[in-house]
C-alpha cells in the first residue's frame, strides 16, 4: 500500500499511540470529578495546555486552549461563537473563497442570520490583494478568518501582510482567526499573529477526535455546546485525558523535529514535481508565491480524475481528488477554479500529500502507475 493522502489524515505515530493506550488503562477518570484521580487528571490537562502554548511560543498568560472534537468544531466555535457574541459591535465579516468547508459553510450560515460576509478572491499566485483587502475593511467589520495553508493546493497565503493591514486600520475591533489545521508542524508560523487559531491532531500523526481552538483570553465567545461548563463554559462535555495527552505530545514532537521533517518532505515534493512535469497531459499547479511542500496538486487535462484516482486505488495507491471533507459533493474543486479560472482543470484535479513515512521509492511507483493508467484509460 502507498498512502499519499496525508492532508486528509495521517497514520498515527507509534509513540503517540503508546501514550493513548497507556492512558486508557491508567488515566481513565473523568477530569471533572472531584475524586483524587479526576483532580489529578484535571491538573495535568491544565499543564498540557500550558505546554502546548509554550511549544508554539505564545504567551500562556494571554491565550487559552479550548479542546474540541477536531478542527471543524473549533472553526465553528471560533466563527459562530465570536460573530454571535459580538454582533452588537458590527455584522461585517471577511473570509476567502478557498477556505475549508468547515469555514465557508459557517459563514454561509451567518449570512442567513443577517451578517454581511465578504469573500476574498485569491490571485493566481495564491495571495490576497492587499489594496483590495484594505479597501473592504469597514467600521462594522468584526472578524477576519483566513487559512494559512490551503488544504487542496498547498499555497501559503500572505497572512503576515494581512495582519499588518488589520493592525494599521482605524478599526480596532477586528479579531483575526486562522484555520491552521494544514499548517501546524508543516510551516514555521508566528502564532502570535492571530487572535484565534484552529489546530487538529490527526493531521500531525495524532489520533482522530481531538483538536483545539486557541484564543486570546480577552475574546468573548458564545458557546455552541451547553452542559457541565467545561472549557471555560465554552465547550461542555467530558474531556478525554488520553486524547489530550497524546495531542500535546504529538505537537511537541513534531515541532521539535520540524526542520528535519520539512527538509525530507521538500525532497519528496521536488522529486514528485519533477517527475509529474515529464508526463504529457498533466498540469501541475505551482504558480504560487509560497508553497507548502506537504501538498502537491495537479490536473489530468484529457482524463477524468475520478477514474484515475479509482484506478490508482485498485493498485493500492491512495490519493485524493479534492478536500477529503467535500470529496463526495460536486465534482468541481472550487479552490482550483478560483486559482485557475479553468473549469476543466478544476474538475480533474488530483491532490497528493506527503508525510515523513513516505519514501522516494513510493513516489516512483506512483509515477509509473499514473503513467500506465493515463496511457490505458480512455479519454473524455
């Protein structure tokens, strides 16, 4: 088996899994309980939060960590929670057209509630036009939410410049949120750029079912889940000590190993990019100002990508046609279409995404299989 859909989900790191299994045997209490084991787990969870903030090099006295079931819930809590709680300050919101569905669909819901949302175009080089962004900031703008690394094509958006525009604007009410699910441990990030950001475990070789919203303490949100008041009354529900411990460990491990992993992944990306460009009938999408090497996207110009992906799967080579969270919806990739304005390329895009567990030999097998499939299957 060759797995090249790591932007969809990563294999669980053995050390991370070991912590999870051991904790399920030893630390299985409810952290909200007032018995000794529950109090001990609650104390350690607070320490894990501080450890995560310190690992990300942000001030633990200024930020809180709110554990969620994953990035989708964290994005919902950040965007819905802030907009609804602060609608008296303004009802204008800004996001981009290439966000993950867990962001875009939240803004569409807020439009139904009377909020005015501006969806930013993305230039072909994967950046946002700063002059246009500056021009759309209004007195009633309260939230900007823009991802750092796009989950389909891997372009790195110019968020440091966006932050600079926000900071220099006359509107001091704007809160800046970013979906960092595809960025954590994959790009060097100044996390203090953001008032709120979203991270996820299973994108960094952790377990599914755990993510977090990190936010400045002075930001007020409206909760989405009501109950026992866990997580600062913002996300009620029993916390999973084993998931939290394993998540904190994964973050620490992969931040520590960042340079080594990044260099290795970059070598895989460079090799795959070079080999793909040798294949007739393929358009590799790489006209970006900055590119994250964990993701590579290309289009099959004369073949249907869905058939190509199925044929690869039959050879136990696993890639993706678009965002894993929306692959069963309409065929056209709105991300690739936004960048290329080419419907054929957007309809037939394929994403491969790498991890440290992939090898150059696997890329060679994938390339050979892809060439064989393109030469064998019928065209459109």
